[in-house]
C-alpha cells in the first residue's frame, strides 16, 4: 500500500484549472520532494490530500483511505505544516503544544508529557516558557512542525517549510527534516528550492500546469536531459569545428559549440577513459586543449529542460492560496 496515491485529480477555481489529471504515488517511509513553477498546482495538491478542499474529479488515498469518502479518518493520520507558521504568538511554546494536544483529546498529563518530548526533540527547551512573539523565524518553524507531530502522524505534509528563513535557519531545518526521514516519518515536501529537493528527497515529482510531468530520483531526472556533459576549451577559436569532428565519436548527442569562446559542450556517458580519449583525439587533430571539465546536469538544467521555465520563476507569491 502506498502512503499516498492520487489518480486523475482535477480542481478548478472558476476558469483557472489548478489540477488537470494529476497522478501521483508515494512510498511509505520516504521523503517525496514536489517541485513546480508558480501556479503549477503544488499547494492545491497538498490541500486536496489533507482534506482542506475537495477535488472536482479523481481519487486520492492517504494510507489507503479515500480523502473524500472519509476525511475524518485521514485527518487523524496526517500532520500538516503550511507555508506560514500556525502558532499562537501570545502563548509560550509549551502552551502552544499542550493546547493542540488537548484538541486531540489527550489527557492533561499526556499533553504535558508530549510537549516536553517535542520541545526536547526540536531543541526548544530553553525557549519553552517564553512567549512565541519573541521567537525567531526558525524557532517558529520548528515549533510549527513539532505541533504537527503531536498525534504521531503516518504522513507529514510540509508545504515550503523553509521559505523566508535565513540561511542558517534553513540549514537547521534541513537537518530536522533529514532526522524525520531517518526516523521513518513519511514526508510530503513541497519546495521552491531545487537544492533542497536534491538534498532531502528520496524521490522527486515535478508538477506543471496541474500535472506530474516527471518523477524519479534526482539522478534519474538528470539522466533524462542527456547524462553527463564534457566542457572542452581549446586554444584557437578557429579550430572549434575541427575539434567537434574529432570528439564526435565520444558524444552521445549533438555537440554545442561556442566559437567566440573556443568552447565545446559534449554530451557523454562518463567513464574512466573519456577525458584521456578526448585529449588524445584533440591532439591528433592538432587542437591545443586549455581545459576539460566533466559534470553532471544540475536540477536547474532538468527543470528548464522539462518545464521550459527557469528556477528563478520559483517563489511563494505566484501560487499562494489558490493553486
């Protein structure tokens, strides 16, 4: 049984189609990173899966439970942290956790025990009895996630949890999410940061225009855009075409040349001998080499190739509460 299974989800807001036949599966005990440009449908997907809204058409299951047919059962099994920390600023950190615990019908002693446990886990003990209004952004985020874990959910939804955090708080949040994954917490993570998805997720789903258009591990997605790339710089720009001919036997696709820079971009399957063979081939055609670099495509390359959008288009403003 999958932790999440969505089939042919559709959702429209007036004339705006937010989900257009979205299909998605997620393995139990994994971290799924969900990427997409502004307005792609990431937040709408989270809202449907967490029963905040109902899809117009299609089926969504969380832990095998239909979110439309039995939303109460789904809510009892999930935790949700939205794009903005849902904490009560006039209460202390401890009071926030105990208050939510009591909403889950925990007895007073159990609520206090769970609060102490989560404050320790999220490194908030020293701030436990301080008013939350004085917390930093990172501390609020940690408290928000702690509150979402009160009922020990089967699936945790984190909707852009590091948006707006400073670099130090963002890295601390990465460590926290990694710890949750190591503990076996199934985590559905939407993010506007490509490096975040690559660092944290076991698998990645790319959403665009309300559909999943690519999914797999980071390496599998990178393989879709041509494997490895060898960047060769030669001494004389006049020899670029001759160099391209010499390297054609090593290339797995068209070689892109930039004559003004005397640079060639050669798609390859990297191996132990590809660089020596390239240098030997260029030497045989009397093309002096200044530099050879082999690199894997980045997720930025993948995203641009798959969606036609730049990662610079990412952000929380375009999608907001509607898509």
